[in-house]
């Protein structure tokens, strides 16, 4: 019986091996790995060593390299022309396997949805991200910046401070009070802390799963310790999200008109877009629900997508920019000079026009995102033959 089982396992592995063979993929350089398993066990290390491992592979193979995790053939491309071809081309429009591991949190929100659902939602949600809507959020951002700076000021003489919790606090307040239209009260703030920690832990769960090809199928992952931990974290995060939605829904039901104006410095300035009143994200979703365009589940998935998509990326960008400025005092000086030229001796808060003049600061933020991209990998599935340069074919 045991022998038969062993034979069956070996046969299945062999079948798996035959099926995952791909002549074109085999022409792409890749780390050797071991027979049958290929690179399956090569990437089980922690995040920091793994980061170096991938940097080393990119340095070694330059333009592109492959890795083979069980049946999964993955090609990592680094050249801007190749990336452009993938991003703009139709051969690679489907989201890749990595996105399956964040699906339990983001569901079918804008980041993961495809086809007509994506088009409809994108068209709807674009209305919440226009320049004039952003301008109405200025006062909220200024207030949160002042709170953030006040907290940092208290740390000036400390020998060592982890600034990330302060940054995350600033970002979560800013997203909730702008896109979601919800001011966080004391209880929400504690929930918010759990939410922030939750994002970090969910990242770890997704990472753990991505590294282990045998946990890629949901039916194997959900029974693991990590799979169960993910479920528990999601329960906490969902309840924070529901609080945010409920709070705004209550406001919306009580103030059916001019809901955009509670953000607006100028009460008479109802912002229009293609003849429609423009609204912050959550108001727009609630309005669309009233029109039958989206349901409660749809609102929840979009709120999750925008909260999770907006929080970590922005917080990391601020953190890396601050780290680089701390290490490059000359750049700090240039930013101070730029601000002095704009504000002179006034301590007024910045206007949108002032922000447009902060060219050097903008360059610093862009340079920090180039050096430390908050989203370092974009993953796509190849649906049709893709040719890169003259000789590389990916099928
Ligand atoms: C520095 C900050 C940010 C960076 C670097 C960043 C990066 C990215 C990247 C690379 C994608 C494309 C992913 C893919 O197609 O596979 C993306 C999509 C997306 N991001 Fe961001 N993001 C940032 C801030 C934000 C913020 C603040 C929000 C929400 C308020 C947000 C919400 C989204 C959404 C909803 C998508 C999906 C868009 C679509 O498919 O139509 N992001 N982001």
C-alpha cells in the first residue's frame, strides 16, 4: 500500500514536471534549482535576505531572468522598454498570481477586478479623484500635518525614534477624513491602530503563502496556522471598515444634499464634473448604491481597496523620503530654501498654488520612489505570446 502511494506521488510529480515544461521559458536564464522541484525551495528566506537575493539575481542576469516554483513559471523583467511593452500591451492584461494572495482582503475591488466590472467601477470612481476634489481636502491635510509635526517635535531630543507609527497615524487619519469623509473618534483611533498592524500582518501572510507553492491553492492554505491567523486579522479589519462606512452612511442619510460641501472651504462652491456633483469616494459610492449601481458588498470591497492601497504606499513613500532627507542634509537645505522663497517670513499654510511651486521637493519625493519603490513588483499573467526585443519569447 505504502509503495503504491509512493509510486503515485512520484508519477504525479513526473506528470507535473512534464506539464510545466515550456521550451521558450527554458531558454530564459534562471538560477539552476534542483531537478523536479526547480527553484521551489530557493526563496524560503525572510523578507530582508530575500530582497538581497532578488537584487543579486537582477544584477547577475540584468535584463530578465526566470524562476520556476513548482508548476509556476515566472519571468522577472527589469528593462524599462520591456516593462513598457508589458504594461501597454494587450498580451498581458490579466493580473498575475501574486494578486490571488491579497484577494481575501481586497476582494474584487478596483485593483483586482477586470473586464466590464473594472471599467464601470473605474468610470464611477474617477469622479472622486479630480484636482478640484483634492483641493477641497487641503484644510484636512494641513490640520493632520500639524498634528503629525507636533508629535515629531516632541521626539527631537530622543536618541532614537521609530517614526513609522506617527506617519501611519497621519496617513490613516487623512484617508479616513478625506476619501471616506469620516473623522476618527477615540474608539476609532484604537481600531485604526489595529488596522495598521493588520495591514502589516496581512502582508506577512501573503508573503508566506507566495513563497510556498504548496499553499497557493486556497484549500491547503486555509487550514494552516497562517491561514487561520489571516482570517482573524481580517475580522478585525472588516469591523474597522464597517465602522467607517456606517459612520458616513449615517451622515449621508441625515444630510442628503450638498454632502461634498462639508469638506469645502467655500460653501457655495459645489464642484461639478461633466454636469454631475463631484464627491469624495465614499459619498460617491453611497450615492451609487442609492441608484442601484453598486451594492453593500461592492462598497466594502472598494473601501478596502482604497484604504489598503492608499495607506501602506503613501506611508512608505513618506518614510523613505524622510530617511533620505535625514541622510542628505544638502537636499534638506534646498527644500528649506525653496519654502523660504515661497513663504518668506509668513507662517500661513500652503495653498495648492504653493505646492505647485515646490519643484525641488517634488523631485526629492520622486527620487525616493525611484530608489525605494513602495510597490516594487507589478505582476501580470501572459495570455498571448509576448516578444521582448528580437529574440525573447514568452508563452
Ligand atoms: C506613493 C503612493 C502610491 C503608489 C506608489 C501606488 C502604486 C500603485 C501601483 C503600482 C498600482 C498598479 C498596480 C497594478 O496594476 O498591478 C496602483 C493601483 C492602484 N492604487 Fe495606488 N499607489 C499609491 C497611492 C495610492 C493611494 C493613496 C490610493 C487610494 C487612495 C491608491 C489606490 C490604488 C487603486 C484603487 C489602484 C487600482 C487602480 C486600477 O486598477 O484602476 N494608491 N497603485
